[in-house]
C-alpha cells in the first residue's frame, strides 16, 4: 500500500488520520464491535451507502485468522466519511452495536530509562 500518514505535527496534533492514496487525501475510520465473521465486503457495502470506500481492513488473529471484531475503513471524501461516522456510530449491525469513529494518531511514547 502506498499510504502515507499526513496531517500531523509532532507532540500532540491529534487530528484525524488521513492518507494519501494517490488520488488526494482520504479519511481512515475505526469500526469496532462488529461480528467476528463479518467480511470486508459487508463493511464495504454498509459504508458504501454513504460514499465511495477505498479500502477495508479487518484485523485478524495471527494464528486462527479469525476476525477480531474491529477494523478500519478508508473513504476518499472526508465529508462523506464524517456522515458515515455520525450515522453508523452506535448503530445495530447484525445484532451488534458497533462503534464507529474517526481515527487519530497515538501520541509518540518516549522511552523511559530503566534502572
């Protein structure tokens, strides 16, 4: 993937994570608490109701390869992405209440000297 995290300055600028996917800036959305057997096509269809979806990533267990119930959706239009977040956050999808939010970059942790 040619994604580059942009829009962040050092020390705490915690705006939304955006990526340059070669055709402009896209917004990355966190989706959590969905069914472990949900597919990327399912998430693409749900978020596709609110705009174009560039990428869907479901986080999986390394050993079993089962979905862990959370992942990320990348949408190229920030306005459409925010609308999807507003509508889908705490929505019932497949009998589960999902959490949907704009992603933010974690602040860099400084290594503490041991000893």
